[in-house]
């Protein structure tokens, strides 16, 4: 099984076989996987890493939900919020 970091190796090899220089790759768009990013940086060191919008928004959404839940419990604990039906 190929590790995430090594998924770039076959592309780099094919790219080099066509007499192209991996240093010419200017940017790579990907998800936010740390091993995947490490592989991109290893095989294409000059490429700018761009995280795709879906994964960025997903991380932000999860973090925002944690903050929202924290505020909810805080106000319930203070007795400032009553969730029982009237």
C-alpha cells in the first residue's frame, strides 16, 4: 500500500519522463491531509499548496459548531437560557 506522502511519486516520475522538471509545478490544490501535504512538498518543493474550498469550509464549520455548543452550555449553566417548551 502506498502512503499518502508517496502518492505524488508516480506523477513526478511520469512528469520527469516527459522531460519536464518537477520544479516547474507552480501550485497544487488538495485536501488538508498532513501526510498528503508532506508528499507534495517533498516531490514538488517549489509548488504553492492550495487547500480546496470544501475542506477549508468543513474544518471551519466543525470549529464553529464547537464554539456554538460551548456558548449554548454556558448560557444554560448561567440560567440565562431555558430550552423547555413554554
